RNA sequence: UGGGGCGUCGCCAAGUGGUAAGGCAUCGGCUUUUGGUGCCGACAUUCGUUGGUUCGAAUCCAGCCGCCCCAG
C-alpha cells in the first residue's frame, strides 16, 4: 500500500514511518507547514511547540529521516487553512470567554484533512494517510463504521484529540502506533538509531504568551467572588480559563480558582475548589464516531480533558447535535469551549462535542 | 495629643523570655501533544523604630513613628 506519513519531526511519527516501511509499504513523508513567517515576524516563542517559529527545525529533522530511509519527502503548506480554521477560531473563542482546544480543531480540519488533501492536489499519490498518534482504529462490519479506540498505552492515549474525525476521514487513515507503548516506540527509535530517539515527549500548542496569537489590546476588568465582591483586577478575560489556579495573584485563606468568565461584564469569577464543581454540562456540535447517533439517554464514560480517566455519566441527546451530560460525581474545571468526549466501557470513542455550559444541578 | 487597641514575609496569621509555625500569593522543577489541574521544591539572620532590662527578647520596660476605635 502507498502510505503518506505525517511527520512532526518527533519520535512518534518517525517511528510510525519506520514501522510502515518495515512492513513493506511504500511510504512517503510529509510535514504540514503552519507557521506563517510573514505574519508572525515579531513573535518569539522560545521552546519547541506544535505552533512554533522553529518549525523549520522540525522540517529539517523530518527531511533528514526520510533521506536516511530513502523515502520521498514533501512539505505541505497549510498556513492559510491553519490561520482560518485554527487560529481565527482560537482567537474568537478566547475573546468570547471560552477556552478553545486547538488540537481538536487542527486534527479534524488540518492534519487529517487539509494536509492529505493538499498533498493529493499536488499530485502526490497515496492510499492511506498515517500519523504517529496513539489510538486504535478499526472497522466494524456490523455497524458499517470505522471505530476509534483508546491506545493500548493508556498513559499516552490521544484519542481525545481525534473524536471529531468523520467516517470518510477515518476510511483514509492509518494509525500504526495504537498497539504500542511509548517505551516500545522509543526502543524502536533506538533500534533504528534515530537521532530523535531521546527527544522529550511533551509538546505544547504554543510556548509563548497567547497574547502573541490573539494580538489584542488589554481590557482590564474585575476579579470578583461568587457574591460579586471585587477582589482585584485582570487584564482581559482571555488570559483565564475555568479551573485555573495559578497566575491570579490574589491571596486568600485557601487557593482560589477561576469558576466563571463573564464576557459582558468583563469579569473573572473566583471561588474555592468546591465552588467550581459541576454536576452536568450542555454540549453542542456533537459528532458521532464509533456508533450511530444516540436517540435516547445512555450511560457512558466521558473525558473532559485528554489526561483524565474516563468518568461515568449519562448522555441525554437533545437533538440538533446537542446533549446534556450528567455526571455521577461532580467534576471540576468544566470549561466552555473545551471538548467532552464520549467513551464506552472498552475505550471506544463514541463521539463528543464542545462544552457549551456547565451546571451546578443535574440538568 | 482624654481613654483604649494595634504594628511579625506581598496578603492573612501563630508565637507573650530561649533563639521566627502555617495558609495564600509569587518563583523554580516535574507531569502533559489544548487551556488547565496535580505533585515537589524555594521563599523573614528577622519581628514599626530607638534605647534599656536580661546569659538570652518578636516576646519585659521607656521614648519616638504609624494606624484604628471610643469619646470629643
């Protein structure tokens, strides 16, 4: 099979390429370019990140890998799409008092969409598109659906970031690392003597100040407690997210967390940990993945953030791609704009949506 | 300028003669392909100030400075 492999310059995608080549596939390397040099001249983010001015170093690493393995390599320019679909959304969400998750959007619209599409348009032929994501993809004959499941390595599972992929996209995708553990992947990297074999894991979206991306003027407003008492001033609600503790600069007898963002009043509401616990949430723009859309309420497991162990909840579909999710136990830091991803007891990704609002009561 | 009270890290606050708790904030690290959370570590040679008593004071005494309250 001819497989286009999305390379980030890191360990995982490099090993994915090696594995597929070893399996006898005809592989092609490709890296998406998302940093628009012309637009972001004055931004300086120091450390490595997904969206970073040091993108060229990653491209250099990916290119070197392909040369070493004698594999064709291409850089696919996705800067326009990335600006329009990821960065513009990132900005409007933050300014609206919500907390976006750029990775979720990027995967569904850029990495697994614009990248392979542009590659094809450039005349690069391939049957499947592969990445180094930790998640398992399979096809269920009975349901006639592609199904996404959490990775074998629970610690590295990235299925949360992939829940918005559609059946048509999944049909063209291959995820070779789903059954591997991170340690195994590193071992393979060492076996192939890859220069990235010891490269650190984590990758932030952006390591600089997000105001670099938002490019907006400070808008001072008040920190208030839940009774409305003014506790201090902030420089813009987009600098905060529900559940945030650090960087508030306000002392109290116990730690304070952001428990609310009011765009109209331009206020950031603070409270104790227990004040931020939520019993339910409303989700919108729900997409379904491993199963057809729910028509009645069901018990499921949900993740409110990637690194969370799925927690039991009830999903009540409300039609029109919305649903109410009721937790069995109250959850912290339920932030509008973030995603709620549905799982079953076996770790299959059922679907998910964007958190529209969180509620203290169970409805 | 009569009476009373108070002044310990950026904030709150223990400590009332034996050589400065704790919480919050802040900073650093770890964790993490969003935001964030969590965890670990750092953080007052000094107790408004000047003198005195004492082997020894943030703790006792006196003056001064500052703040608060009640009377006026």
